[in-house]
C-alpha cells in the first residue's frame, strides 16, 4: 500500500484505529472500531462523518461554461440556478456512461465533483471536450461528508447559515475562521452536508466535527451499504460504459430541455441512441431493486433467473441491508421481468434464492427539501 495516495486525514484514520484498505488508488478506512453494521446504523440514527477527499474536485472557467458542459452531459446545466447543484452523467458516443458527477453552478464558473476512480480520465475528457477556450482547474482540497438525521443539529452549532440551504443547494461559508464550500447533499439517502475545505484545514475541521457527541467516523463499508439502501448507483458496478442512462433508470438525469422537442435538444454524446430510448422506452433491460428473503446476502455478480429457469440478468450491487433487515440488491433484468413484485431467483453457491423486484430506494429518504 506504500504506492497508494493518502488523503489529508490519513493520520487521523490511523489514530482512530481505522482498518485501511486500497480504494481507487488511495489508502482508505473500510471501518473503525464500531464495525460496518453499527456505523451504518449510527448514520441512520444520528450522524456520521465520512472522508471523501479522494474524490476529484474541479473548477471549469470560460465563456458560458454551462453551455459548454452541455456538449458532454445530458443534464440541464444552463437552466441550473446559481448556488444549486445537479447530478450529471458523462456519456460516450455509444450511449454508455463514462462517469457520474455533481455540478455546481457558481456566478462565473462551474464546480464539479467526480468519482475518485475516474478522475484522471474525467479531467482529460473535460479538457478535450471543452477545448482551448476553457480552463479546467484540478483542486487540491479536502472533502468531508456529514450525514444523518442529526447532521443539521451539528451543523447549526458550527455554521447556522448552511442549515438554511435545502437539498442540492450549495454555498460558501466560514467555520471557525476556515473557508468552506458546503452543499446539502450526500450519498447515504439521509440529510447531510458535503464540505470542501483547504487541505491544511481538513484535519482541524474533521476533529471539530468528531468532537460533537452525535458524530462518529464512518468507513467505506457502511458508505456502501447506506448508498445501496438509498438506491444510489456506484460507478463501475451499477453503471458503466455498457449501460445507458435509460437502462440504468436515470432518465430523470436527462434534462427536459435536452430531450426531443426541448429547447436544447440533444447535442451530447450518444444522443442518437439515448433520446430514442427515453422516448420510445424500447430498451431491453432495466436496473431494478431486489429484496431477498432470509438473511443470506446476494452479492455483485450473482446471476438472476426467472421462475421458468431462464437466465434474465445479473446483480450489480448487493448485501444485507441493516436498516431494511433483509438482503437488498440492485441489478439488471430483461425488461419483461422488471415489473414491481416480479419474483426472480439469484444463484448463490449453487442455490437459487428467491428475490422480489421492488421499488427503490429501499429506505425512505431523509433529504431536506424545506
């Protein structure tokens, strides 16, 4: 692991007895003393602090950067209000997904957060796709996620103004003399905040947050089970270059102005495949939620079968859902088997375990919408 990168909080993870593992080119904590299940439950009940400094943070500057970025993503970036954040997808010419990302519209630039495992290729893709007239600045900053139903209780003590924001809003604030960029968003299905902070302030801010009685450090293991229960995709697993936004159930990420008949129809890579799929619903497979019986988790890669024994798909994310109390999974199935309440069977160690196609998220979201 000596060749791996480290976030500004590496020493703190070690001090807190975090179990360090390789992840997306970094040494990251998969869990702490509480263990994955209790970390998951604590985040759902109170508040967890996640180190997500391995993510890529980018500023895009130039003339009308929102217009320029729309050449690379199907989202409505032009219509995004200043101080708001939107989920977007980089697509390729075959309609596949290169990565998913968050886009914040500021007064004179865009602020992007991209996935750690894809950030080098995303930055190259941005520079090539936007051209010479645009500056793509890669930031060296820490990124913390404060997540859970008591996140606002904690944030109100440190930065009351940030608590006035609603889900997917973004602003710049101060906490104890530190400049912070805060969005009200996250990857757990709970209310919470993602906080971008200077490298030198990352450790002091993390310690300040952890000093609050509601807050526990949370590792990658619980981050994964939390996002799975929230029905959120993990790039490279639930979405990749072989999946289209429509197949992935992400049609809502195609902005209405970018669809057929919209004021800025198409213009993004894969338009010719993605927009007909969105309009005609003629795709042959779909990402679905799957709820199991008993306690045996169904993991990524498990093949899915119909009652008649026909292979109909595969699981892309799966595990036991601590908040649900049952095995939960996501996967792709043939469209004729994608209706809610359809029974399918996942093959695990030679046995076919029954699962039911169910709506997502698996838990009620706690996003603060005012």
